[in-house]
C-alpha cells in the first residue's frame, strides 16, 4: 500500500473541499487517513489459507455454527464502511476447524474493498474449497453507511445476504435447520 500517495490524495481532498490542511486539527490528517486505510484494508495482503492451521480430524456430522461475528468492511462503491455481524456454518465431513479461525476468515475477506454479496460468497466458497464439508452457509447482516448517512439516508436499515452451498442448498430440511439455528439466536 502506497501510504505517501494516500497522504497526497487526502491533502488534495482537503484542499478541494475548501479546508486549510495546515490548520491545527488537519495537519496530521493525511497521515492518519493513510494509516486508517492500511489498517481497514489489511485483508487485501492477507491469504485466508493462513487461518487453516487448526484443522482437526473429527467424526462429527452435525452443524457447526459461529453466530454473531462482528465485522466491518469498506464498500467499494463509495469507500464508506458497512458494519454488521456474520453467521458462519458448515456441516463437517471428517474435519473441523478451530472456532476462532472462522472469525479470522471473515475478517480476512471483510478487510478489503468489498460488496456484501461478494463477501458472503467468498466466505462460503472458501469453506467448501478448503474444509470440504457437506455444506456451508453464511448469512451477513450489515448497516451500510453509504445509505444511512448519505444518499437516501435510511438509518436503522439492515442488508441481509446469504450464501448456501452443498447440502444446505440441495436439501430443504438441512437448509431450514441451519437457517433456524442462525436466526433463532437473534430473537
């Protein structure tokens, strides 16, 4: 990430909106903005496979679900944050993943320029490819600041996306069970 270019671009934005970048409160803003983007978009340099270090052989064939994983991402359309919670489930086929790794995988994909639909698919597809489970299901719920504080200005609205793979897509009973587990925890 080119922090110097981000600083220069931020300086240009400040000047373009009529601000004095040399006034006390703004002197270090370009540097802070560059560091902010470096932190918020760190997932672009991260390989999610790094979080597959805790895979265990386990004869467990029921749903594994980690619910209410807080996440944030940056909408690639407006460069504004969307913030929410992820629910990630899979039906193992001989292996399970250490629970904290599910949250780390969510963060890895979320900390990139994103759209929520793609983010949801990336998590579900990653689990299918690397854990080879019978199925995966991912539901994301997020508030998008690009529509809550600008544009249509609808604070309190939540966008929900889901991606289901394998048995959760093919078998209506399995899909119903995993969605019930995901949503019953939110009552």
